[in-house]
C-alpha cells in the first residue's frame, strides 16, 4: 500500500514521471518567492517536465497544483503573459 506524502497528496504513480521533482522544487520556489514565480523558474519547470520529451498526466497534475498557488496579480506583466501561454500550451 502506498503512503500519502506529507501534504496528504498521493505521490505520482508513473515511474518515469518528473512530477515529484517538479512538486518538490515548486514548494521551494513558492516559499522563497512568497507565492510568485519568475520567468527563469517557469522555464526551469518547463524543462523539468519536458526532460523526457513530453508532459505526462502526473506532471500535468503536478503543474496544475503548482500554478494554482501562484498569485498571478503579483506577477510582472511579461510573466503573466508567459504563464498564460504555458498553461495553454500544456493544458495546465
């Protein structure tokens, strides 16, 4: 039987998924930036999710959770635009 993570969420199921890496990194980012994300961090998450050439369902779910915590109104306009494009491009 699998155990839930500390946050009460089940860990990603796909063995090849980078979702767990993304979630771990994102919590550090969100804590460090007080709910924000910059372009470098957004691009890092994109590279991490695409390391195997695609974004799988576990990674997509993890990215949705990460991006749901971002306070969009506090982001620079360029970051808001890039984030909207990122969400559209990867259906997150």
